[in-house]
C-alpha cells in the first residue's frame, strides 16, 4: 500500500513493453485484426499468448492501483496546497487510462470488443461535431473499413503517449519521485502476472459479427463497467457525459473544496536569511517538493549562489532546517536556537535518568505519550526536522537517550523524512543512544512499550 504509485509505473512499463511485441504482429485490416490476435494467442501459445495475457492483466492491475492510489491520497490528506498539481494531473489521467483500456478491447474486435466499440460510439455521437455519426461504422451497410483499425491503433498509441506526458507533469514538483517499486515487490508482482497468465490466459471471444445484434459477453469490471451501469439506469449519452464531467471537475477541485486540518492551516513557509546563506545547496537537496530554487548571488556577498523559497510550494515540513549547516533557514519559530532553548526548558530539573521524546504531529495523537514516565516530549511538524544538532544537544546534556516517534517508514506525510533521519544517524554514528519507532495509530500501547524498552536499553548502555 505504500508503493501504489510505484506499482502503477511498474504496470505501465509492463504494458508498454508487452504492447510493442503485440503491435509487431497486429494486422490493421478489417479482415485481419481478429485473426492476427488469434494467431498470436494460439499459434504462439507459450510466449505470444503469455505476453498478451500479461498485457491484459497488467492493464487491470493499473486500473486497480490507480483507484486505490487516488483513495489513499484523498483520505491521507495528501492532495492540497503544494500537492495540488500532482492531484489534478492524477485526476486527469483517469479518463485517459479508461479510454486506453476501451480502445484496447476494440482492437481485438471480438464480440466483447464490438460491444465496447458500439457503446462508445453511441456516447461519442452525443458530442456535437461536423463528423458523421460514429455508430454508422457498425451497421452492416456502414462505412467500416481498414481505416477504422488504423485510427483505433493511432488512438491507442497516442493515449499511451499522453499518459506518459501526464505522468511527467504528475511528478514534476516532487523531488526524487519513486517510480519503481522495491525490487522484491516488483519480482513478486511480476511473478504473479506470469502465473496468472499461464493459469488463466486471456483469450478472445467469438469474432465480431456486424450483421448480428450485439451480444452480452462477460464484462471486464476494470474498464467496461460503465456500459452495463449506464444500461441499468437507462442513462442517455448526454447525461453520461455531464455526470462524468461533473465528477472529474469535482475531484479536480478537491484541494480547494475540502477544509484543511488545523495543523496545516497554521503552517508557515520556510524563510532564508541571505546574511548567513552560502548557497551550499544542501536545503535544495533535502526539499521533498521542489520548493527551493538556487539562483545567482544578488546581494554582492562573496558567494556564487543563493537560495530562494517558493512559498506556494513549501510544505513547512522543516526538512531543510537540519540540512542547512548555518543558521540561514527558519520554518516559522523552528530554528536551531529554538531547539536549544526548548530542550533546556523541558529539562529544568536536570537530564539524568530521563529521555527526550520527539513526536511527529502527523503520527497519531501526541497526548498518548503523556503517560510515559521520566520522559520529556516535544511535538515537531515532521520527524525529519531533527538534525544532529538537536539530538546531540539532548545527549550532551545528560539525557539517557533520544527517541523519535514518527510515521511508518514508507508512509511519511512529507515523503523524505526517513532519508533525513538516516542522514542524521550517520552524522552521529558514534552515538548509539538514538531510537526511531513507528507510531501505530491502532495499537498505541505497542508504541509505548517500544519506547519503554528503548529507555531500558539506554540505561544499560
């Protein structure tokens, strides 16, 4: 579930590679389209047929993970402000993926493909245009010829290219986007596709017969579900287009419709003090959302570069704060000096026998940790805001240890906090009294037990 976006890319690469092979053998003629797919499926049963099946099941997998990815993004509040472009482009890709799937079925031109093509043509006829009705291609005396398959293939390839373009836009404001799943996950999913293709290969139905009424073949509920749904409600094509357009516009407007959480509303963008900035670019490398630009120096100081914060893209996560080796970056009241002052305030009676607990405000309810004894707690915008300076300040002051309670490793709200924490641990590699725990929203007692065990371990060290 933490790699749904990366799995979507995996399915897309699989679809493109297998699609190239299928296209080599595809016949663009009216009498040859169906037969060429059959020759590939039956004549090349142990390789061409498997590749066709992989192409089909990867397409189904793409539809599934895109839907889950959308829901996960929506309900985890990762679609507004600095993420609006990724959200809107993700919504735009939904109809593109659907049209791509429907044209793929039509290219096979079996009874199921004929049904999909006729239904889609009827819907397209509702769009005012100077062209002849698309449905006329499917009557026995109609104008269908080999040009239909040429246009269909062109659309199928064009939609795939458009999908890649939208995906580029989808990730253009994300630093180091994850577009490949972990190798083990990719291997498991690839083996699953292969096994499914062997056990239940994708096959064509009876060839399309334009002289007969459209039959009711088995549906594909990943792509063809709108057709029986529209038939069940006897919806007119114009109604279908209006409802679909309304749904897409509503989804696209979600970043501005849904009220943002209180913590997000109070967030303040990062600021840079050029008096201390040397243009070292470390903050730029740490930013998860391309919110920091590196520009030529403008104040005449003896440095080549300077930093510019793009406030509309800033997530206020604070990952740039520990990355900056100088006091040049601040995120609201979060500065290096604030950490030093706040840590001193939390240990008025001395540090010995106590631990410092940093809690990410996005990782559940911080009040859960109030029951811990001999613990000073500081709630931070993101666990990644912590750097070596804040951690060593606690340890050098005599604390038994430092515990960072954050999100699950691959489920950080700001994406790169785990990477920042890994860097922090490398920076203080000589010190062992630092523990990172993942907060479990559903079983907080488990997290509390981990922290208590960590404290006991610090004492033994």
